[in-house]
C-alpha cells in the first residue's frame, strides 16, 4: 500500500503527518473501485470503503502544501479545503482525470482565492500527468 511505503520512506521527518483517509467535501464513507490502474475511482460498485474527511476539518494549520492526484475527486476535495485555500495554501492538482478539469478546477480554485497565481505543467508525451500549480502571491 502506498501509505505504508510513504511512512517507511519519510520516517523521521517531523513536519509530515500521515492520515489514512480520503479527501472530500464532507466527512463520510465512500465506495472506491481500486484495482491499481488508471480506472480506479470513487464508484457505488466499489468494493473498498474509504473514510473521507474535509481537509479544513483535519488540518489545523493556517496553511499547508496540498497535492492532489485523487482519481477524479479533486473538485470535491478542493471544496473541503476552502479555508486552507483562502489562507493561501499552495496547491499541486492533477487535471487529467476528466477533460473538463482543465478549466473547471482552475476556476474553482480562483473562485475560492483569486489572489493565487496559476501555472500549468505537462510532464509526459501522453494525455496524462498535467498538473496545475496554485501559489500565493509573493
């Protein structure tokens, strides 16, 4: 499991807190269809139950670096992190899970905090691995 590997590889770094939960716009339990491929996603027919939380409810700090590659659930997770985003938390959000994410996610972020500066970077020759970076003004 990725969380286990992350805990092993990042052990000893006190600034990192691990929380084995999903990020969403409300505190709930969702079904996840996860087979370790690019088709993994939140789905009613999923066989894995995932406890989900609002980032605003579990991160007490004023700001935190937020990185999201959460299989199409980015918009819901952003809606659960509005306090953090309003406070200028820097973000790295994957935009390739749905074609409409290319414009919907930047608009959503700017609706929450119009002062953030947006940067788009594509990392591969294929269609995936496009990341939006949202940074507070200097």
